């Protein structure tokens, strides 16, 4: 099975549709995709370029703020939290270096919840068949763990246990003297 088929089969339907649009062109360029064509995915798209200092967000859709934990338009990828960056940088590198679509699953903690995202990176070609930009799309596929509810309870239990140990230690120390 070709690598492109594996990528396509692993994606949720919204990303499969974007992959089909991209795959329908030989060496797609940014100019191949009009605003109207990309409209169904706009909030979920980012456009990256790559320079000597690494990847940089040229544009970042508003629906990606939870994915990147902040507004990222104009930022260098290395400005993101290392845990967030670790899920994106290898994917972009694979798409750029392999000159083919790449997909991955990432888990991101944002605003007291952990969410699983499916990411797709699509190379866009420039002069001389070199990759000039990367089109990135991401959709939340499920909330993995709503830890906001359990964190206060765990924190309270940990503080209570620590307080109980601290209160018991002076008595134990005094008994040894």
C-alpha cells in the first residue's frame, strides 16, 4: 500500500477531504488553493514557512489556538511550549523532507483539559520542485481526560497527607529524644 494511502486512511473525514484536495494536484503550490477552496477548513489551518531559524507560522487559524495553546500567527515554532512543539516539529520536518503528506496524533493540555488532535502536514512547492511552505491542519478528535474535576480533589488529598506527615514528624522526633 503506498504511503499516501496509509496517511489518507488514518485521517478523520474532514482531514481526508483536505488530503484529497491536495493530492489531486502534482506538486501543489500555494497558488493552487483559493480562499473559497479552503473555506471549509480555514479556522483549522496554519501555513508554515521554513528558514535558517526553523519553522515559522505565517498564518494560524483561530480554531488552532487550543492546539498550540496560544495565538501563533507570526511566531517562530520554537516560541511554543516545548511539549506542544515536540508534537509538531517532527511532523513538519517529515512532510518537508519527504515531500509528501504526513499525519500524526498529538495530546495537548490546555485550559484544564487534555485533548487528542489529529494533525496533517501538506508540503506546498515553489520554484525548482522544492518545498516552500507547509499547509498544516488539525482537528480535535476527542477529549482524553478532563482533569480539571479531579485535580482539586487530588491536590486536596496530597496537601492533607503532607500536613498529616508534617504534624506526625515532630512527635516522632520528640519521642526519640
